[in-house]
C-alpha cells in the first residue's frame, strides 16, 4: 500500500462535494473510534441496548402487576433457576466474570431472604444484613467486571471463590456478633446527616452504586462492549430491587432480571465472536456465507483490497496496519445503495448488494474508493524519548475493487465471488485505486 503525502490545494480542486463530506465524516468517525469523542452518541447507544430495554420492560411490568398476584410467589424458584442456568451457560462459554457476578447476585438474594433470617435466628440479622449487602453487591459486580477471563474451576477461579468466602465469613461474624466496629463502615453517614437521601440505601451504598455507574458509563463511551452494557443494566436492576425492598418479591424479581440480562450478555458476546470480526467490527466471513444463502434474484458482489498493504505493514509496523484496517472498515460501513460490508480476510473486504445489478452498484463503490483515497491516517513514529513530541505524519491509502453480478454465466454466489476476484485482479493490473468489472 502506498503512503501518499497530502497535497491539500490540488486535492481541494479535484474533490466533489460528496467526497468532501465523506472525508470530513471519515475523519470524525475515526477520531471518535480512537479517542472516544461523540460521547452523546455513545450514551444514546448505551441506553437503547437490549439489556436496558429489558430492564424498562421489567419496570413497566412491575408497575402494572399487583404484588399480591398469585403468580408473584413463583418468582423465588424462578429467580434461582435463572441464576443456575446463567452460571451453567457462562461456564460452558468460559465467561468466568459473568459466572461470579451471577453467583454474587444469587448469594445476595438468599442472604436478604426470610429463609436466611430464619436459619440464622439472630434478632439483629435482618437489620444488619441489608446495609452490608447494599454495599458489597455493587463492589463485587465492579471487581468481577474488571477481572480478566481466567477460568472458573482452576487456580484463578479458586482465588475468586476464596474472595467470596472471606466476605461471607466477615458478614457472618459481623452480623451474629453485632459488632459496631465491623458494621460501622456499612452504615457510616459519609455525606453527613443533613443531606437528604431519596432512597433507603445507606450512603456508602449510594456512593458505591454511583461510582460504579459513572465508571461503566465512561468505559462504554471509550469502548462499547456487551458486558459493559449488561453490567450497567444489571447494576440498575439490583439498585431498583434494593430501593423498593419493603415489598417481598421485589428483590428476587429485579435480581432475576439482572440475571437474565447477564445471560443475554453471554449470548451476545458469543454471537459477536462467531459472526463479527474482532479487529474491524465488520461482519466476518461466516456472516457473509449465511447472507449469501439468503440471496435470490439479482445481486452484486464486490471484492475490495487495500493496495500495497504488505509493503505498508513492513514499513510502518503491524499495529499501524491494524489501525489502517479499522480506518478502511469504518468507511466501508458507510456504503450506500443498500450494500453491506464484510471482512473477508487479511486486507480483503467484501461488499454485498442484494437486488442490485453492477450498473447500479458502481457509483456507490466509486464513491467509497474516492472517500478512502482522501481519508488520512495520522501516523506518529514511536520514540524512546517520551518527552520529545513527535509530529504526526498523514498517510493515505487506496483500495482496488472488483465487482461482478449474478448472471446466466455466474449463477451461484461462489461463482460471482470468483468473478469479482478476477475483476479485482484486473483493477490491480490497471494501476490500482480503481473499480473494475
């Protein structure tokens, strides 16, 4: 891939209005991906995800359904079934963080239940256990969110079980002995007695929930993940349950919603690994194969390749090469004309145009080519001297595109792809940075 030095005066004379707009959008989008800008868009995306949608449905159902409804008592066995199913699923898909979050939520629900109070038999149990769980629950969710996936039934997993066991021992000693020194932390009025609190949660718990919520929001604004979104929604669900603690079934109801949300995160994450390319975020080759099976009638397939990409990698390094792949992918995502971009492999991409012939797809492909040609990548050479600021060098890349359509000669999708590959080869022979059919 050739690295072209910018020549803004001449480029400005040659660019069309649409291409200029694409360049601006490309720069904004890529800067947003790398630096975490466009935070408002991130926030809107966060609150419209499946976990928060499910939480909203649960809140509406709670407000509309009487707590005395006969089916309400069935929430207890249902909630524990949810936790068990979620832990089994997270173990199967090696999602240790979600496994331990579900375990913590299940233990928190049990310790707050009347059954646990009856088993302990201490008069002070009910009064003391609530502030303890209200503080430790968000802290544990935050801790297990930060930990890496290291397995469950191994050495790393045993340390996590040990961490939970130590907390259980501490809680047992603090509650049964009613020791003020051990219990003071959970009920301490950190913000002062004069500050009115709109919730029965103790102040340390409120601070823990608020701190973790802000942290998760910042994490999602920087890099949105399924687990981050699920943790935010699950955290909110447990907060609602603890806030409306007076009604017996509220805690198991909203805690089980948190469990379902975490189960959805396991499914979403597994789907992402199977169907999305981790580096670029585009649908991967498996997704392309499934979409090809759905095709009927006319369609067009374009094969896209970054010019001189191996040479670029050798010159600037693989990390810079990965950044350029992300940059190109961010532009390909904006393809118009009903097209959909996929990561085919290496520096190759595929664009699928259902119900479209070549003549209709060509303007949209040339539009993409021109946009990528003028979209710069800011390269900074790594220096051992960290105090010395390195000036960013603008690098430009180009793509070649081969395109073919379904016809009497090419009836099957794999035949159309081969024809597009041949057209891509012709584009390379023509000098690259062009579209060939």
